[in-house]
């Protein structure tokens, strides 16, 4: 099987499938054995690109998007549903997985003035709009720059995602609001953060084959994590293996293997805003 990485196609030749995911441990864990060419795949060449979640959102929202399979925040589904379907494998969805609102403990939340968000198109921002305080000025900031910004600005808070939820306390930051917990209490459903979307240009047969291949990649990772540790370290923002392991344990679960009816209901609840 031929697998290329970090390549961007300019068209949609069926000799290749262009796949875009994040470099976060959960995505690398799920797709890692496919990326490494360790899963038998007889379809088109898989061409992988890696970018942060807001860049992924912008890529799928672009009308000229060239990705047949692309990870995104589930919040953007209404804007891409004419071109993409929900891919049933690879989701970040579950209980206790939500974004956190954190900041320095110097001032109470009522006295904070600014909130940094990881992107206006993210599920994190949708949750903040619904459950967060309304008095804060909103500023967009790439998620991997947020921790340093919060440490320098005592009048700010930030909506953190990914590995940051495991490290914010060690960096002197305080939890003000668990947005995922607020969602769970309001809906009694697992929180759908994001997952792959698949182009409607692909045949049902090819989509099914791709879903099976990603499932095999994930199952292989659960059975043999050591074989992709080097790949995880290469892509991770946080190189501590304990942090990466905690990240994977939290964000990769049975919903990642197959959304199922409850997962699909959670996504529909999110995008309907109910």
C-alpha cells in the first residue's frame, strides 16, 4: 500500500484519497497504522495532511476543499452537509471530554475581561456561547498558543482543548467552568467534539471499505500501541508519554470505533442547538 504524508492535492483523482486530520494523539492513534502502511488497503493511495482543528474547519468550509476525508468540529456540519456525510469511525465523542474554561486565579471570573477561543468554528466556541459568561470579549487564538497567553494575562480566560486539559493546573491555571459537564447536565448525552467527514463524491462501497480500514487501524492500535509510539511522539504537542496516554484514553473510545445511534443523536442535538 502506498501512503504519502503531508501532501496536498489540487484535484480529486480517484487514484488518491486526500485525508486531513489533526496531529493530536487521538487522531494519530486512530489512523496511525494506516499512516504507517500497516493495514492492508487495496484502494486508492491514501495521502495524509495534518493541521490544527481550526485550520481543518477552514479547509472543509472552503468550497474548493480537496479532501475526500477530513476531520472537523461537529459544529460546522450544517455548513458542509451538502458536500459531506458524517464518517462513522474516528470520532472524538464521549463523557467527560469537554473543553475547559481556565485562567490565572488572580481574579474571579466576573472580573475577567477577555476569553480566548481556539476558533470561531469549533465545537468549543459553540459550547462557550451556550454555557459561558456573556460579558467577556472574545478573541481567537490557536490552541497551542493559549496556555502561554493565559499565563501572561491575569484578566483573561481561555477555552482549552486537547492535551491542555491535563497540564493546565501544573502551569498555575484555575478551572472556572467545565463546558462539557454543562453540556452533559443539559442534554444527558455524550459530548460530540469532532470527527471525520467524508465526501459525497465517493461511492458507498469505497466509504464502507475506508470505514473498515480505519476500524482495523484503531483495533490494531489498541492491541499494539508500542508500534506507533514514535509516530505519536513525532506529531504530539506534549511529548510526555503519560500525557499522551491520558489523552488517548479520554478521547478514543467505543464511539471512535463506531458512532452508533447514541453518537449520531448527540451530534444532531449539538447542531440543532437544542
